[in-house]
C-alpha cells in the first residue's frame, strides 16, 4: 500500500511542469485560526497599551506581532527552477540553490530545506516550503543533490 502511494506521488510529481510555481495563503486556508490569531494580537496590543499607559506601544506591539506572523497572514509564492527554489513574499524574497541543500525534512503540508545535514537549535533553520499539494515533496526531492539527507515525516497510513 505504501509503495503504491509513493508511486502515485512520483507520477504526480513528474506530471508537474518544469519551472513550476504555486501560491499558499495559510490564513485563507485556516480562517478560524486567523481569527483566533487576530484576537490574540488585539488582546496583547490592548494589554500592552494599558500596561504602558500609552496607545502607541500597543500599536507597536500589534505591528511587531503581525510582522512576526507575516508568513501566516500574507500569501507566499514558491517558484521552482532548475538550479534553485525561491520564496517570494510581500516583505522579502528568499532563495536556496539545490546544490546548497544538505537536508530536506518534510511531512504532508510542508518541508524544510536546510544547508546543514544535522538539525540544530542554534543555526538558522533554512527555507520552509509550504505545499499546495502532496506531490510537491516528491518534486522537490527529485531535484536535491544525491548527498542531501531526506527525512520523510509523513504519517504512514495503516495498511
């Protein structure tokens, strides 16, 4: 059963065109979580305003929290090229060359491309790639150098 599922994902990945791109918008995909996050931001901004006794600091707190959560609230676009993957966001872009990838850990919804083979709490994490479909993981996996460590964290379906 797992081999059939892997074969279907490989076939789906091969059918995706070269230079493919996709868009993800987590807040749009999870509206209840977006409302809860906005409510928490508003509550923290009000609490900051009350503690600082100045609305300005509440606005600064709200802005900082929204900035920190920009990948959730704002749409992101991923572009695959022959030599790299690029994340385009409204605030900044990130790019990582396939040759620089040492590790690719992924599950059903996202994957982390990092230069280091070993995970570390102290190094920068790498590029978090959110998938619009499960076949994206296999599409990325096919482009990685042979030296890259691939960690599949998908939950195995019971046979």
